[in-house]
C-alpha cells in the first residue's frame, strides 16, 4: 500500500528542521528501511522530514559509516602568490594597516582572510607597546652599561638607592575593576568604571629605596623664580636635602636618571659637598629602573585606600589631601614588593643584553 500525503499539507510541528543527522541517526533510518518500514512510517518515527529521509537513504551507500561527505566549500578568492606576498609584506612592514596591506599587495583580500593567513604562520595584529625612542647609539650605550654589570648579584643591586620623580594625578592609575554581570547589563551605570575627561588635580612626588630601607615620600615644589615656574634644580635640591642626606651611607650608590634637573651644575656640586656617590646611567632607560614599577603600585594603593579622593574638589585642601594620601600609601608599601623589584635587576640586565640594548618588556 502506497503512502499518501497531501502536497501542500502543513509540516507537522514535531518535525525537527535544519539539523544535520548524526551517523547513529542515519543508521536508524537505513536500518528501518532494511527492515521493511515505509518512508512515511520512518518520517513519523524519527521526526524528520520526508526529503531528509529520502536523501539519507539515497546516499547511504556512498557514506562511510554514516559520516557526512567532505564539502568543497567556498573557493579561495586569492592565489598562493598573493598569500606569499601578504606574509612577506607584513613581516617587512608590521606597522601597516589592513588597507595599506591590501594596497601594497594589490589585492582585495578580506580582513578575515588576512587574519587567517597570518595566523597560520603565528602572526597576529596587536597594539604596539609604547617605549622611549632609541637610536643605535643609545642602544649601544645601554648594552655596554648592562654588560659591565652582567656578573652582579642581587646583593650588589641592594647597594643602589633607586630614585625618581612621579606625577600622580587624581584617578589616573586606579586599578582596573572587574564586575559580575549578565550580557544585558554591559552598559548599566553600576557596571561601568568611569574616569575624568578633563585635567584634574595632581602632585609631583619624589622617593627612593634600597636594599633595607626607603626614604620618606617628598613633594616637589614648583620654583616660581624659574622661567616657566616649573620644577627646577632648586626644587630637586630641596628634596635631596630632606630625603637623601639623612639616609645616605658610604657603602651606597645613589641612582638618578638624566633629567635636566638632575644633571644641573648646582646639583652636581651638592653631591660633591655631601660626598654622595652617584652612578652613570644610560639614557632613556626607565626599564632598568625598578622604581618605575613601584610608582604604578603606589597609584593603585592611593586610590584603593582613599576612594574619597575621587569625590573631592579642586581646591588647596583637596591637593593637600592627595599629597598626604600619597605619603601614607608609600609608607605601607610592603617590603616584599621592594625586595622583588631589586631582585628583578639581574633579569632586567640579562634581558637588555639579549635585546642588544634595544627595548625590553620591563
């Protein structure tokens, strides 16, 4: 008896559409047919459409264990030559945009294809790291400085008094917040970490630390007798008098970078008068000064421990509160952190030598 169906009859609601069958399900259909079941009975039993059942039966002999046959897929829109040119160009010009790459290789290849091709050879598109500008001459000086200290141990580096200034602006350096939310809450006000868009109050601080100690954190005062009323050599000498003179010992070496206020003649004279030993320092080398990472930790701690600062105004009292918060946060930075930064010097030196004096990850 033939199975009858009305041509335009609505598809039953129990039919499962648009799902590829598994090898097991195909085996069920083929087995039912081999046992003598009618197509309409198989449709009812499997909740598959008639066309799916018929297609499965027609291709049963050409499928391997019920697996889908390989699909040809969309043909490539680029040649092997374009692929080679793309990889070569991106290796030679890593700073180019996708548009510049397409123009250079004279191809309308899609961005997704570029990403896939480069991914096959381990190349991705990343934000470039920001570092000071270096010339071959400066890189050579950095390399020479590091090679001269390649044999130093952590005990040697503990004798350095690491120093620097840092500008701390309210809200800048606050630790990234993480929140538990659902996708629909993405832009809810309580799920967004905000920041100021205009200039906010800030202060310039100075500090130093060494193997078994640290100075107090000092505020640099602007020199209103200087040409631009900024920070001058006089400002620097004031913090040296207050923060370095009382801590310096003969077996220590004071480290400072090559900022103009550090290399002024009157500053050099101050070091001679105080009999403070200083070290030469390679130019543009914040990656070799561990105190740079300490400033980052200090900013995080200030705005974590004193969240009320973020709600303050811009008056003298608010600036004073920011300065006091910085001083207090500096005092309680854990000694373990300072020890780990000094301990990183051997690796910093090694990394710089490996980079032949050029930029490092620090």
